[in-house]
C-alpha cells in the first residue's frame, strides 16, 4: 500500500514522540529508585565550604579580647618591695664580700704574723693552704662545707657541685690554677675588720681594705704577685681591689672565696 506524500510529516512526528516516550521511561524509573534530597540540602552541597578566619595574635584563649592599657600610662617596671625588716648581708651568711675601702677612715692595720690570729682562724687558714699545696682540689670539699654554712664561692647563686664550679673557674681542667691563686691570696698579709661586731672578719689579702692609689712600693710588689699591672689599672678605675679574697670568721668559719664586685 502506497501512502500519500502528504502523510510523511505526520508519520515523522509520531515516530519522534514514540522515541521520546521510550527514553523517558528509564529516567522516571531511576528517579523513583533514588533517595530524595531537600532543596536546602542540594544548595548546601553546592556552596563552597566556609573559610576559617586567620588567627588574631591579639586574641586570647576563650575568645576574650584583652583590654588596652589606660591612655597615658605605661607598663610598670618597678621591682617588688623588699620584705619588711630585711637587713644587709653579714659575714655569718656569706654576704659581706665587697671591698671595705673608706677614704674618710684610717686604713686597718696590715698583719703578716699568723700567730696573732685566733686559734680557730689560724687552723682554718692552715688547712686551706695545706689543701692548695696538695694539688688536689677535692681536699677543699670538707672545708667548704654544705648547706647554710657553705663557703660562698660566687657573688651569684651556683648550681651543682661547688668543686666542679671551682674547676670551671680554673684555666686547667684539674683546678690547680685556682688552688695556686687561693694559696697566694692566703700568703699575703691580712686585715682584721669590724672587730667586736657580728660582722667581724679576718680577710686576705689586705688590699681588700686599702686604697690602691695609696700603696707603697713594697705593697705594690706584693699586689703584683696576685694580679697583673693592667688588672691594677682597671681596679684603680673601679676604686678598690676586686680580685679573689678570702674571709674567715673568728670562730674559724671559711665565709667566702670570691672575685668581682
């Protein structure tokens, strides 16, 4: 049977509609089997993730903003007040180690005779010298002691073993240089200061209590046995002898062996 030409467009339209229906049936079936999404959920997934704001150095934990200082004020730099009733250090606690040079008072007598020392002082001085001559710095350990009565060997607090600290001051690993200095200091003349007071001390060398610019020629030679000429020039500018010195109480306690100011 031959179809008229006028029916061809109509047949083509029917064919296209039939094909479209066939393609729609699988899509509807797939949508029916897929989970449903709310519109808000779909939009949420399409949006970019929120950006975390950069950390602010001015913020403090917990989100609190620190308050600025009041206008016209500056941070406090004052130190805590000293406890009431605080007293200067005394030889009993190893604190009086600074030179005692007072140009307005007569210089104390320089003494070389160890026989004039109280027996406890003479004994301690002899034990220290004997330990130095042995060359074994460990022999100073029982003389230095421990706890509150320990000999002060630094103007600041030290950590650890005192003998190890003394070795660290020495130019050699065994501490023999510091032993030589200690022996030389105790071989010089001494002064007796603050007699009859709680601060009473016997101190070596006597330069501890004498103005360096008033030493005579013989005393300068004795000073150069301990320090160099350039050291003396530096100490004159400071105004006092500040190299190693030794203090012993009348009871025979070795109070300090320090240098510096």
